[in-house]
């Protein structure tokens, strides 16, 4: 748990009155009922330890992702795997485009490593462009971190550019860490995953999670895919044996059967995101182009406190490297929920 420090992320509903949480980007449809039932059924076995090898879950993931079980490592949320990866990497330098998820840099620092930041340009909508290739070509870093789609910008990396980064990192013997935790709910969908390239690029590491896709943030379940068994072994040694709870394993197996649930959520997001973008722009807010289930927004007026007074929690992005005060992230939710946010913003910005 966090000790004597503030929470740098969204989703902190505790100790405050929140009716609507736009600060986290979980599935707008919530949690599949089959997952809830699996968790309830698992309660009958709480007296026993969970499987430390996650055998059933790993087998299900192998079939789902089309990769061998030896290429899979499960963890207590994606965050644990980020820290385990950086711990296995050691005190190395890593190239990280910013703004992006804060835990990459925090985990590198915890492992004694160093972050080399590559600033993304606001005039490009904070997109990763071909300029990044030149930086990778010249870097002395031993790892490259990418988030696809990026958090908090919602930008997808063009497939051809991503493949070129893969080839460049392979040629230069650089580990490539790609966070695909939001990919299922993006315009590209899971079909855009780099999992099919694991054999061709042994230095490729993919991070995935059930958190966002299936609304399972409270269960803490993530996994990674990598063809380098030595790396996964080193990561596993940095976690305690029962790090994935019995309810989480049961929930993960159930969630992998919910393809229709994911598709329905993607359709909702693709309907609501442009409508929400248009309404935000009418209010005078700057909206970064997004291909995911969240929007990065800039406001000339403070929004966090006034919205919280109305029971609405958003993600203040002032602590993101490359952004600062005035930037906020909104999840894309249902039409009715989005309307509540928009009406509140209209009052605040009037």
C-alpha cells in the first residue's frame, strides 16, 4: 500500500464523496456478469492458497493469445509486472516518450535505473512519429518503453512505425517494452497486438491487463508476453509465490470468454467519443485526438476542485512529464454519464 504519501493516479474514491469517476479508463460497461459469478464461486475455496503457477489461467491465456504457455507470466496487476521488469533489467538507462504512464519512470528509479525522456510534441497531438526512430538509432539506452495506445493521450502508434521500432531494437539489442493494456478498447482492438511477433523479436516484451478491458481494477490481474524465458524467470523471482489471488485467477479465465462484451464496449466508445469531443470543443476546451476510451483535454480554468464539488472525479494530469497544470484526462463512459460531466463543465466554464 502507499505509505504516508498521496496517490499519484486516478480512481481514488476513498475519503471523498464521488458519484461519477471519470479519472479511470475502465470498460464503460463495467464488469461482465460471468466474471462476477466466477469471483462469487471462488469464495467457496478461500481457505486454500491460490495456484502459485496460475496453471488454469496460463493455459487459457495461451489459447487466447496464440502463444506458448512458456511465454506468459501473470502478476498482481500490470503495475507489479512493470516493477518486476525494471528489477530484472537492473540499473540501466531506458528511453521513454513523454507524456506517458508515470509508473515506468517510478519503477526504473526503484530499480536504480535512469529514464531518458523523449518529449512528444503538442503540435503533433503528442503522437509518436518517425522522429523517434532517429532517437532509438542513436541511443545508448538498454530498453525502450512504449504505451500503445498511449496514456494519457489516447494515441495509437502507426503499425508500420511500431514494426520499424521492433526491427531497430532487435538490430541494436535493445529490450522493447510495449504496454498494450488499453489496446482492447481502442479503435485498433486486440488484432493490433504485437503478440504475433514474439518469435521474430525475442527482445520484445508485451504488457497486458484485465483491469481496463473487463472492468477488473479491484481484483488486480495483469500478464505479460515475452519469448525470453530467462527474463520471465528473473521477473518471477521478484514476486512472492501467491501474488495472483484465487478469485483473480478464476475471474481471468471467465473474462477471456467475453469477446462479445469487449466488442460492445468498443462500439459504445466509438459512438460516444466523437460526440463527447465535439461537446468539449464547443465549451472552448482543447481536446487531443484520441483512438482510445479516454480524452486528454486542456482548460484555461481549473476543473478538478469544481467538478469534485459536484461529485465528479477526473484525472488531473499536472504531474505528467510534458503536460503540467491545465491538462486533464476524461474517461469515455455511457451517454447519460457523459452528459452529467458535460453539463457540469458547462456550468463551471460559463
